[in-house]
């Protein structure tokens, strides 16, 4: 689907057509995104929000249009609830330091899950170190699903915040975040959802979820690297102190004091990644034009096909078999280390990721050092899955 | 022969399947762990050093074929060497793995020279060098090292 729109897919690796199955690490970008970036640098190159000249005005307009596109993609009530950030990592750190830090004291708890990416673990460990709070973890089962039996105790009077991944980058598990958010809200606990792997695959509606914060990673959803969005409920964003100080985030500065700008400018100190933001807006428009329903539907078709195809490789074990998952497949093969598989199939043009995928606790749970991970996007094809399977069989033959 | 077949040549695959000096020995004098966490390579080395000589060199751990074969070959080559001679071999091995170095073998490295193709796979050089850095760390009294 839409393959022709992605120039990065039309190339060869080691003389073989590229089979790009490392989308969970970073996706390929459609021509529309590349054009939007180019168009900014070629025709609108100026700083934003500060000039009266034409270029500055048109650059500002493009940047703010991008914010609006992203607000529509995730159905935010207003584009003013969206802060441009470098990616999910920055979004989580921002919330930890400007929203949660002042709300926790020694002995309080922050709740995350066993399925988190390191970027939704380490910022909380830093916060715990700063405040004496404790990190608590929702456990997982063999299928790679969260176990919610003890949720009621995990969400207790000491719990001051919950931060959970929407879709696991390592296993593909789609977590029941709406249910988790409702359970936390029943006890007045605010919630952040890490949407890095959700927005590329499924329709996200932050109002329906009712999350307090939601992070979006630009480069995972066909946009530029170093771009992303933090959505926050407006009452939170206006009450939060700024994260970084500098230009743009102020409305008045004297040596005695500073008056901060309104949201979202308050959180956007300095000259931002203007081209990145505009490119990300183009990615959102692209996805809405294709249709998130169509993307999600295509993903599920690919998922079923790949699950079946991989299960026919002798000695291959899938790691993470959640009922509700996106087309992400972690696997190990008896007798061949993931690293060797990655190198061998690269020579057949197949790009996958090997290792712990920035989720070491998940692999500690399974007693593995890591896995191979094939992560698909809507533009992948059944034939590409077949090439993956053939290349895995060749790797096995080599190691016979 | 394709580059891939040169990388995974028979000798490498054989050492991977039946590594020499593999397994934790009953006794040792020096030990260090070589861990490349990102790619999941773990090589534990156990040395018995007496009179500045490597009397026994063993290794354990799980890793990719390149790291396994390199460790297996390295332990064979190293057993019996004086620490000075071992350092010389280590330096030669670093040169062998240097992508800018055109020399394709060193007599002193023996079978270890079969790893020459690794340097054409930049992401794998760290797998091949891990065991060597682990021995170096053990000799220096350090408990762990990495080449990532
Ligand atoms: C689930 C998940 N969360 C967070 C991140 C970090 O996102 P970013 O690269 O935008 O900082 C990633 C990316 O690897 C991810 O997969």
C-alpha cells in the first residue's frame, strides 16, 4: 500500500531489493514529508514567531499549520495543547520534571509497566532519585501482556502518577490503555501514555482515551528524526512551570524577573526544529489522507500473514504473542545468535533489528539477552515477509 | 565466495559449534566479563597466570558466532604465552581488525587470521575484539569491559 510514495524503499542493499522491516526503530518517510522539509528550506527559510518580514510570517504559518495537523491526527481539543519536542524521550522527561516532580515526596510511588522502553523508565528513576519516590511496575505474563490482577493495589494512595506505553516496541503488544487510564482516574492519578509505536499503526484519540499526557515520536510515524509532540490537557499545561528557559518562551524579561509566554510557547524555548515540525505535520496529513482505519486494517492483514509465515520456520520461537498486537515480531532461533541472523539476512536485503531494543527488563523477564525483531509498516508486502522467511531459512542452512 | 561466506567460513562455524577451552574452569587466578549489552554478547574469561605467563585461558558465556569463534581461537593462541607476548598478539589483532590497515595476516596470529573478513562488517568488529579486551581487563585486575 502506497509503497511508491516512499523513495527510501526503492533501493537495493547488497544487490538485493531492500526489505525494510525495522520500522519500530525508525520508519521510512514519504515524498510528501521530504518535499515539505525541502519547501521550507527553499522558499520559507526564516526564524519563526519573531520577524515581521514575509518569510518569517510564512514559516510561522507552516509551523503552526503543522501543529494543527497533528492535533487533528490525535483528536486533541486544540492545537494549543500540543508542544513540539524532539521525540517521546523529551516528552516524558518534560512531564517528569515539570508536572510530576513538584507532586511527589519521599515514599510516594510512580507506576509504570514491565513493557516500557528505557525512555519511560529512566526519567522516572531520575525523578525517584531526586525525590525519594519509588518506582512500581505493572507485571507482564509469558504472552507479553500486562497482568492487571493487582492493579487496584498498585494504584494506591501513595501513587502520584502513572506512565504506560500504548504499544510495545519490542513485542508489539497493544495495551488496554483506556481501561488503565480509567482505573487511575478513579483514584485521581494522572496518566501519561507513551504513544511512540501507536500513532504509526492505530487511530489515537486523546479525548476518548482521556489521558493527561500523550507523547508522539515523529520519526516512528513517517516524519523527520528529532521531531515529536507532547500532548497535555490544557489545565495541566497552563499550571506547569517551564522546562527550558530562553527565547520564545517569555513575554517579558527584565533582570529582576521574567513573565512567561502562554502555552505552548512557554515550553518551546529557543529556535525549534522548524523543518522537522513542518515535516511532521506533512506526515500527519499524509496519514490522514491514507486513512488511519486503512492503515490499521492493512497492519492486521500483514500481522496475520507474518505470524503464520514465521511459525513455519523450524526452530523459530516468537517472543511475545499477545492477542492484541501490532505487526511487530520478536523471535529467537535455536542455535543461531540474533546478531548473526541480522548480519546474514542483511546480505539478502532484509533489514531487521537485533538486541534488546531498549527494553532490557522485557528480555530479563524472558531470560534472553535479546531477540531478532521484524517490525512491519503498512507499506510492507506479503512478498517481503516471504523474503524474510527465505532468508531465515538460508541463515539456518548456513549454521547447520 | 561471497563476503558473507568468507565471514562465516567453515573454521568460524566449527569453532562456534565446538568452542575450545569453553566452560568455567575449576580454578583460575584472573577473571573478567566482556559484555556488549546492546547486541547481547557475553564473554567471561578465566585466566590462570603464573610467573607472568598465561598457563590456562578459558572462556564461558553466550554470544554470536563471531565472538564465540574469536574467543575459541584466542584462547588456543594465548595459552602458554608470556604476558608480554600476549600483549604483542593483542596489538597485532587490533591491527588485523583495523579497516584502514591493508595487511591481511600476521604469522604470530595463526588461525586467528581467518577472522580477517570481520573488518569488512563494521558492526561486527566489536564482537571479534570482545574476548581480547576481556583478557586484557582480567590481566589488569578489572572485573568487566565492553567494546560497544
Ligand atoms: C515505545 C517507545 N517509546 C519511546 C521511544 C523513544 O522515542 P524517541 O526516539 O522519539 O525519543 C521509542 C523509540 O525507540 C519507543 O519505541
